[in-house]
């Protein structure tokens, strides 16, 4: 059996794609408050910086930077997934468990990429922010509310009309 190995770098910056099992679901945006609460609570307990984030109906992309002495993004994602799932169940949603006793809401694996340099970071931040347009949810990046794009605009990193509805990113694979 092939053992999957993740690249873990203390203090590293990582790009993630995390997906629900049901690719037709809208749970992440329909339950955005629960997802935000799960992320914030884990972030308080196990600090990390969110460099970029976009939440789509059935998947999300995130770029995190971990503290200098820490490489454990695995447990952070496990905690976020579990807390979101438990919050849904508390609200009356049915969330089944799989044979391993894990909540079956999420895909077990997720895509992770270690950011190599500033150019790689810029490319992935652009990809994160352009993703709602890529998937056809909106025509312009600024129309999607669940994105750090708006923070980048406030900080002057992007103009509000960045990408203007034209393709800003190429079609390289980023874990979807």
C-alpha cells in the first residue's frame, strides 16, 4: 500500500483545496456562519495566518502561514472539519459517519501545496480570488462575498475591478 506523505515545513506557507463529498452541495455558503466560527475557534487555539481564502458552495481554497516553530496544518484542518460538521448536526442537519467513524460530509483527503517563493504566492493568491469567476458563480471577482479579495482591495493590493470578468488565471491544476 502506498503511504501518502505531505510536505511539512515549520513556519511554511501552504495552499489548500478542501472539498465536500457532495460536489452539488451548497453547505459551505449556506452555513457560512458555522464555517467561519469553526475556522476562528481553531485559529484562536492553534494560531495561523490566513493569507487568502475563498469559500465556494462545495469547496474552499485557502493560503495559510503557520507560526515559525509549527508545521501542523493537518490537525487544524481536522478540527475545522469536525467543528463545522458538529455545528451542522447541532442545528438539526443529518451528517453520517463513514466506516472509520469520520464525518462523511468532507472528502477525506485535501490538496496541499507548499508555497515556494513570492511569485508562487502571488500566483496562488490570484487563483484563490479568481476562483468564483472560474466556476461561473459570478462574472466579476468583486461580486463574490466569501473571499479575502475584499480585504486585498481595502489594503490596496488589488483594484476593485481586478480581472474585470476576463480570465486572469491560467488553467493549471490546483487541487480540484
